[in-house]
C-alpha cells in the first residue's frame, strides 16, 4: 500500500509539473532562452527586472568570495550582496561558479520562472491529491494554481517573488501531517531553509505554516521537544544560509521613506481585479485603491470567488463542522488571522478611503518595516482560499459530477483571467525586438571604456534612470555607487557623496571616475570649480555629468557648462512655490544660487525665453541657496523648463 501511495504521488507531481510547464511556455515562452535578455533590459511591467539583471551582471564580473553573492562593484567601494538587488541569490551564486563556461549574454530568470511553475503545479497536485481521488481531478485543480493571479503578476516582474511553490509545499506537508499524524518531513525542512536564498519574504510565510503544523502536533501528542528541535534547527539553517548568501550584515539600512502601512492590503483586495498596470477580470469591475495598495494585489479570480462562496455556505449550514475544523486547525487559524492582520496593517483602507490608522510605537513600526510590503504575507491565506473553493466541490458532489463541476470552475476562472493572461503574453513577446534604453545621448558611447568608477552625487535618484545607468555600467565594466539596490547603508552613502563633493569643489576630480547627478543645483555648485581637465554638462535631459579627460567633447543634445549654458527655473515646490514659481504672485521665479547665475544676473535687465523678453523687477538672495527673480509677467508658469538667457542693461552714457 505504501508503494502505491508513493507511486501515485510521483505521478501526481509529474503530471502537475507538466501542467505548470505548459502554462509558463504559453505565457512567457521566449524568456526561457538564456541568451535572450531583451526583456531584462527593456523592463517587464515595471523596471524591477533591470535591477535583478544588473545585480547578476555585476556579480558575474566579481571574484568568487564570501558571502557568496557579495560584490564590491555595486555600492562601491563598500560593496553589497546581490540579494539586495533581488537577483535570486541561490541562482546567482550557482551560475557565478560556472560564469567562465557561460556565453557572454546569459540570463537565468526564465529558467528560474519555469522551475517555479513546474513546482507550483506539482505541489498543488500533491496537495489536492490528499483528498481528491485519482489523478485527473488533482491535476485539473493544479491548473488553477499554475494560473494563480498573484504568481503571474510577479513573474519576470518581481521575479524571485514568483516562487510560490514554497507556500504550497508548506501547506502540503501540513495536510500530510494531519493525515499521517507525524511532523518530521526533511523535504519541508530543506525547502524552508532554502526559501531565504530565493527571497526573504517567503521566510515568515513558510515558517508560519510550519509552526502551525508543529504546534498542533505537539498539542495532540503532548510532545514539545522534538517539534521544537525541528523548528529551531530549521530556523538556524535558514539564518545560516542567509548569512552565507550575504543577506545578513551586508545590506545596511533601507533608504526608503515608505514604512510599514504604505503597502497595506485594501479590504477589497480579494475581488479587486487590478494590479499596478493590469486588469485581471473580464467580468468584475475594477475597484478603487490608494497609496501602495497595488503591491498588495490579491485578486482570487471569479471561479475561486464562486467556489469560496459555496465553501462558506457549506460550512455555515453545518456550524458544528465549522467549529470542529477550527478546533482541529486552531494554530493554522491563528496564523492566518495574524498574517491577514499584518497584511492589512495598522493603516486600514477600503476602496479609495483610509478608514483608520492605529498608532504604533516607533520601534515596532521599524521592526514591521522589515517586511514593509505587507500585503505579500497574505499569500498563505490566499492559497487556503483556493483550497476552500476546491474542498467545497468535494463536499457538494462526488464522482463524475465533481470532475465536471471542477472543469466548469476552471473554465470560469480562465475566462475571467483571460485579459491579463493575454496581456502578459503580449508583454513578453514585445521584447523579441530590440529593447529601448533611456541613455540615448552620444555622450554614453564616448564615455564607455574611459572610467573605472561611477560616483553618484545624489542622495536619491529616479529609479528608472538609475537602473538603465546600472546596466550601462555593468556592460562597460564600471563600478557604481548609484542607488539601485533595495537596501543600502544610507549613512555611508551620504558620507561618500559629501567626500566626492568636497574633492570636486576643490577642483580635484579623480581621473578614473565619472561623476553624475540628477540635481542641477548640485551640478552648478561644483561645475565652476572644475578646471579644464573635465567636460561638464547636461545629457539626456536628466543627467548632469562631470567627465574628467573628455574636455572638448561636443555632440548634439549635449549642453556643455560654459558661457552658453542656460539658466532654468528650479523644479521646487512647497506650500508657497509650485515648480519654482511663487504661487501667490505668479511672477516671481526661483533660480539655484550659483556662481553662474550670479554672474549672469549682474546688470541683467530681462530674461529671454522663446524669443520674448521679460523685464526683471527685482532680484533677492535673502534665502540661502536661492535667487528669487521677480519679472514683469502675468504668469511665469509658462517659463518652467525653458532655457533662459539674459539681456543686460545698457550702460549709462
């Protein structure tokens, strides 16, 4: 009998895995080819895949060292683990060992994603096979898990976060523990420990389910020592692996101001068919959401929603059965309640409204912010709702009728999700042609190969531009301190930038370093101090660069610092200023206080923009760092972003 059970499980896992592979190939097929990296460079849904790929490229250029995913080429010179670029540490470290044997262009994100789909559907078939008879019905049900909206939403987008098979494996062994009345499953132990080497967000989810399994076993048998030893050894293994892959001690702090509560799960998440840029339902309307609710996307799909409604009716009609289930699975129920509360957070939102905010002590808020994208921690509950829907079918019908109804539920689910499935397929195939980089200026090819380091002078930078710059740096063997990792030592970063600014202001740029900034104010504060040994100017309408050794460089679209460099209104807003224009008079504009601006405005009579002169009424420097220029103009907002030249006053006779 034991052999028959084992053979059935092998067949279930293999058949489910085949279903998962078919789903992946149908949606994301081209991404499987390691030499095709256009989707990694062009972005997928968001631009996060650029971050993941850049991390791998930098690690590949680094010597093998400990921690396994550590590289000095990012966050230079301190270095950081590519675990903080979400580059899937286990895969990054593995392929790093064989880097010399790999082709010049190699990405493993498609291979990883295929594995996720195979294991997702494989464990789903095993899980459903614990109470569904035969092979066909569990494998049909596994298709629902392979088409899970929350997993598809993350695939090739937040790539590491598509490894939902960790959650299903934990649930599978939880159910087996109930059926077999045991707790020691070494595959579960290994998967739990390995979860941190894929993405740390899976750690609390899988250990929460494992804790429920162990606690319920311990209470049933009044045996605590062995289950506790299993749990602690598993945690120790996970921490040890986290240390080996650089997740502990090399990431520094999170530089983001978005704390726990910003990415909260909206109370409408289960039936709200919208994520960041995708509509997920053919039948249900999109609901409102606010702030970072988009990252807590947890739409179930119409088929699962209908199944959950049927399951709820089954339980409510038999309240004794419901109470018995809650009593038997008391710890899993408690775990689900805690995960749901953590996902909803202390900032409770419903549709487009913030219902209430519960104050938290600062230390607790900081602790919770370790997992600030809190809506993700709902995923174990999410998949339990899938199981509830399929369990309802087994309670309502049996035999052929149950199989037919399951087939109907699968059809409803797929029909409902079809707009999103088609969108993901199209999103993948659009990158079969060349990707589009945002670094289009002739400056970048000229600078390639000249420098060993990039030094960002910004405390922060637009992520999209930073990621394209990271890829350019990696392609050209240049280290970078630019901020594109998820976490970094913000204090050390600021100190390094201040040191670089001081060197530039003293006229001593390092010859092997390309200095960049998005801030015109920072650029203007140092450009005047740079001698003739560097080219200073604006490129791509967003970058300001100081390029030692490139003096004399000239190209269309590149604006050198000098006599022809234009003034511009500062992009500054607060209660009084809107985009650099004083809101209550409309005729006073804000300029960065720099040697260039002061020289230009000396004896200035008017500012010239678009061929029209606007007389200067007054110039004030009473606020440090700024020059306020009042013009004879009704509304200066039209001057935002325009290059401004100066008309000087005629000398008196």
